[in-house]
C-alpha cells in the first residue's frame, strides 16, 4: 500500500473543501483534496448544483487570498439592497417592506452572488494552477487514524496519506466526523427548499428580496441577465409535503404557484432551469476538532438558507484555520484555539437563524400579524438597522 505525505488533507471537494484546498495551497502548504464525486461544472449537466451563493463582505478577503476571487469577480452580481417583505396578509399581497441599503454604512455592496456550478468550475481551475495541490476527484476518505503527532487517512483506492492536518469538509454526514466519534445536535423542521433560476419582467436593480408568508422564506437573489432578460436565483422553502406537491406539478401550474408566492415583486417570473430540492435542518457538531483534525462547513454546522450565512460561516472557519496554521498546522494548541473561536460563534448564528426560520414558517394568523409588527418595528429603528447590517457585512 502506498504511503504519501501531505501537510494538509482536505476530505470533501464541495465548495467549502475546494476553497480550503485553494487557500492552503496558496499559503504554500502541500495539499491533497479528495472527493468520491467529481464536481459538476456545467449548469445543464446532470447533477449540477443550481443553488447560488451570496458571498458577504468578509468572505471576499478569503477568496482573494485563495487566488479565486479574480476568477470569480467577472461572473459575480453585486447585492446592494436586502429587501424583506412580509406577505402574510391576503394572498400574493406584500403588506410590509423594509430595505437594508448597503450605502447606509459602506461604499461597497453587501455581497456578490455566484451560481454554485460556476464556483466549482472556477475553483477547480484554480487548483489545477497550484503545483503543491493534488485534487483527486473519484477518490474518497475511507478511514482515519488521528493522533496528536499525525493523522493517517486511508483513501478508497487504498492509498494512505500522512498529514499534519486533516480538514473534514465532507458535508453534513461527514465521514471524518464519524471516524472521530463526534456526535451532532440536529433540529428538524420538516422543510425542504426548491432552488432554481428564473427570468423576470422587471429589473432586479441588485436587490435581494426575501418574502415571508408561511412555510418558510421565498428568496430572489440577482444573477446576470439571461437571454437578454433580467434573471434571479430562487430559494423557495416550504414544508416537505408542499415542496413534493409543487415539484410534481406540470410546468405551467408550477409557474402559476410561483407567481402567487413571489407576490409580483419582479413582475412575471419564468422558470428557466430544472428544480433542485434540498432538505432543511440545523445541525452542529459536538466538537469541531479531534487530534490533527478540524471540521469546517457543513461537517461542523448546517443552517437553513436564510441571510446567506451557511458558506459564509464556512469561510470564517477557513479563515481562522489559516490564521492558526503559520507554524505547525494541526498542532493541539492551534486546534484548541480554533474550537474556542468558531464553535460558540457558529452556535450563536445557528440559534438566530433557527428563530428566524421558525418565525417565517408561522401560518397561524395572529402570530403572522405579530411577525409583521415585529419586523416593521425592528427595521424602522435606524441604529438597530445599521447594527444588523454591520453584523451581516462583518464590519465592526
Ligand atoms: C437551498 C440552499 C441555498 C443556499 N444558499 C447559500 C447562500 O446564498 N450563501 C451561503 O453562504 N450559503 C448558502 N447555502 C449553504 C451552502 O450551500 C452550504 O453551506 C455549502 O454548499 C456546503 O458546502 P460543504 O462543502 O460543506 O458541503 P457539501 O456541498 O455537501 O460537500 C461535501 C462534499 O463531501 C464529499 N464527500 C462525501 N463523502 C466523502 C468521503 N468519504 N470522502 C471525501 N469526500 C466526501 C461529497 O461528495 C461532497 O462533495 C445554501 C444552502 C441551501 C440548501
């Protein structure tokens, strides 16, 4: 059996794992990144990820240091305003609208939106430029023996990798987390999200819109024009029975429901990609570290897609790890600091997003009225609004 050395082994080549490999590679470490499933890098290909990711401000520095932002910037759509609408009144009626305009606190937009399939294409291309990074799609992590001195991983092709730091970026059912015997706390909502792209009649004007009614938020996030028409990514959260009903509808009937749910905010919406379905949970690992091992992204924490937090939290994990890896990456002291810095922060965000999601799911009329009143009151107070915007931007 082959035994190979690598400073860093990244288990998982989802977006978080690919960025981790590019970041550690750009910082000069030798990196091996493995994933049993090769990335799908074309929108129309089977299994492509039709979600988009809104990268908030602090994430851009991480992407730049990883040498990927310059590749992504030409494809990114700026997000200037976050609009929250409560449509909990009569069907398809927006009864309360509040705007967070990034101009109130900064000369920069809130963030930039990019399709996930394109992220995979561009980050994989960056990995191919880095001679100290080996990306092995089609090969997974099969076993892990982690000690304070080193971690020894066995890959599915039988190769063994000796690493100073293993990064578990292998998703919500993380095999690395399981190999370490780390449990999780999971909150289930019985919800799913439908993710797809639409074109629309009105310009989005770089406004990201979150519409609350019941069942969960319906979010429109700006994309570049498509076939000469304005376009947005949709994330539509509902209870699982309702997403099953919606996704089984013929296209025309689905589009009718879609236009009722969007409350007409961008004019008529036309579905332009297939629907993809994502189960929604909140989950946090009991620990984010083991000997010579750190969990990042969904291996460590999963949150519902509200406020574009998930991958941005993952890049904050990565930023902390890179910061702590100047000397011996994976030393017990640096991992203890990582645990202290990241787990409480992730837990606080998870609890906040959990509360927002539960408020958005409410269908009982009096509680919906309460939600609208709370939203209206909160967002009307300028200092509160600015504090919330800064929290989103990561500006202190
Ligand atoms: C509908 C929706 C919309 C979202 N929108 C946003 C947004 O706008 N902004 C934001 O910040 N976040 C967003 N998120 C969250 C974000 O998409 C996730 O945080 C992110 O995709 C998770 O990435 P990951 O790399 O941790 O996990 P995954 O994408 O699940 O990647 C895990 C990888 O590990 C691999 N793997 C499995 N087993 C093994 C093994 N044995 N060895 C090696 N690899 C293995 C898998 O093949 C997979 O490729 C959204 C989420 C949803 C559901």
